[in-house]
C-alpha cells in the first residue's frame, strides 16, 4: 500500500461491493419468491376451479344416480305389478278353467243321471253336440283372450326391454361420469400433492431467505464492527503519531531548556567571575546599583521564563500521561476484539470457520497475489523502529513519513477461488506480535517519559538550587554592600573628622 492510497477507502469499497452482491442475491431470492407466490396463487385458482367442476360433476352424478335409482325402482315396481297382474290373470284363468271343468263335470253328471233315468229314451245328437260346441266356443274365447294377453305381455316385455336398454345406457353414462369424476379426483389429488410440494419449496425458500437476511444483518454488523475497529486503529495510530510528535516537541523543549540553563549558568558564572574579579582587584570599589538591578532584573526574567516553560512541560507531561492512558484503553479494546468470539484459532493446520472467513475476508483485496494491509492492524514499521525510539528527533521525524509501506508479495493471506476468504493463523500470530511490539513501544515510551520526567525534575532541582544560590549570592551581595556602605560611611566620617582636625589645628596654632 503506497503512501497516497487510502486503506479505509479500499476496505470500504470492497465491503460496499460485497453488500451490493448480497443485495443482488436478496433481490433474486425475492423475485423467485414472488414468482413462486404467483405460481401458488395460479395453482390455488386452478385448484378452486377444479373443486367447482368436481362439485358440479358430483352433483350431476348424484342427480343421475337418483334418476337411475328412481327409474330402477319404477321398473322394479312395474315388473312386480306386471308379475302380480300375470299371476292374478293366471289365477283367474285357472279359476275359470276349474269352474268350466266343474260345470262340464256337473253337466256330465247330469247327463249320466239323465241317461240313467232315461235308459230307454235315445238322446238326440244336438243335445250332445250343443254343450260340446259351447265348450269349444268357450275354449276359443279363452284362447283368443290368452292370445290377447300374450300380445299384451309381449308389448310389456318389449317396453321393459326398451326401459332396460335405457337403464343400461343411463348406467353406462353414469359409469362414464363416475370414471370422469375419479379421474378428476385423481388429478385433484395430484394437484394437491404438487401444491404441498410447492408449499414445502416455498417454506424452504422462505427459510433460505431468512437465513440470507440474517447473514446480511450479521455481515452489516460485522462491517460496522470492523469499521469501528478500523477507526479505532486509525485513531490509535494517529494518537501514536501525536504522541511521537509531542515527544519530539518535549525533546526540543528539553534542549531549549538545557541551552537556556547552560546560558544562565554561563551568565551566572560570568557575573560571579566578574564580581569576583572586580572585588579581587579593587577592594574599595563598590558595584553600581543600576548594573546590579539590571542584572537582577535579567536574571528574574530568565527565571520567570524558565518557570513558564516548566509549567508548559508539566502540562504536556500531563497530556502525555492522559494520552498514554487512552492508548492503553484502546490497546485493551483492540486485544479484547482480537480475543473475542470473532477471532481465529491459532492452530495453522486446521481450516478456519466460515464465519471468521466472512468477518475478516475484507482484509484481502479482490484478486492478485499481493494483499493490502488494513489500518486496524498495527503498522509493520512500528516494530522495525522500536530500537530507534531513543535516537534524535530528526531521524524520528524522517521515519514518520515512511509508515505507509507495502507488504511483500508473499502476503498475509492465501485466497482460494472456489472457497470463501480464509484468514490463516499466520495473520493472527503476526497481529499478536505487532500488539506485543506496540506494548513494548508503549513501555519504552513510558520509560523515556519517566526518564524525561526525572530529567525535568533534576532540571527543576537545579533551577531551584540555582535560584537559591542566586538568592544567597544576592543576600551576600546585599550584606557586603551594606558592610561596604557602613565602611564607606565610617571612612567618610573618619576623613571628615581628620579634615576637621586638620582645619582646627592651624586655627589653634594661630
């Protein structure tokens, strides 16, 4: 990754492309679900139409069955009635035959009786033929009646045969309708089975859709968490950079303080040497008050400047301590994030789960051998510059611009075209090493800060000692000046007294 490229933009673009692909899959699943719903609605409509048709056919079948039953009942009733009529006719004929036979027997008995009574009387032929002719007529009449009955029975049999043929035809049509109804019912059963299959497929697709929605929600959550982790890593890197810049500023301030302290020491030594040389050479001369006041004012101004700079350094030290605490908290959060349930297993032999591949798959680019590093990972240049922390600030400032370097073509990941992105244990070990390196860097920085705090304390002690020495020297100078003034006053008094004595001596002599 070059210095001009933005890792956040590349990661966000890859995540956005993954989101677009998932949205496309979701839309395709939704279209499939809508098509299945429309097919199911059409099948339901066809099923309802078939139900209506089946219901109508069942009603027709019931009506035809009722008609057939009624006709069969009528035919059976007619047959029974005809049989009863035939039996009644047969009984009447038998009765008539019996009556005729009885009449004939009675007539024969009468004839025999009359023949016995009239033994001698000859019977005429007409008297014998007349009953026979009457009998013959009666038999002919019965034969004609029987023929008529036979014709009536033939007509009845023909009508019954025609009725039976109609009943057979109705039964055939009813059977055909029953077969049609059975076929419709079988078709209806098949449609029901297909509807159940479609419902099961619909439930399965809904389940898949729910799983995809849950996967998309999980991906969005992981993307948000990873963005937060990236932002936290970026903020941590920015905080480390600010921390280094503040350390360089503190080093510069320390140097300026050392230079100013050396200058103050030199000026104090010069003043002390000048005063000593002056008082060594001429014991009677007094230091001018104006010069002493000016030097005192200059020294006080330098002391105030040093105190202000010390206050600024204390404030910066407090800010550095606060930044250090924040960095510790951020490092703890990053470690917790790496140690959480979304982290990988350290064993390199076993393959990683699909969840870890989905969560940290965005760390790899779309294709190619070389992979770009995410900003949530610690920078590789940090571990390489642990030994250079105590070097001068100019070198640290020069190396700050080289943080965004490319990772070698061997890469941190191995991408498979058929499988999802997997994160190897090497990356996890590398991340752990970089976290440990960051800890070591922070500890070394804490050590340097402690050393600088101790140096600042030593400087404060030196400044305090210097101020005390200056105060002692000023007190000594004041005492010496007061003693000198007293001595000068005494000398002046002695001189005046001497002059007065000298003036009085000539007067006395005169």
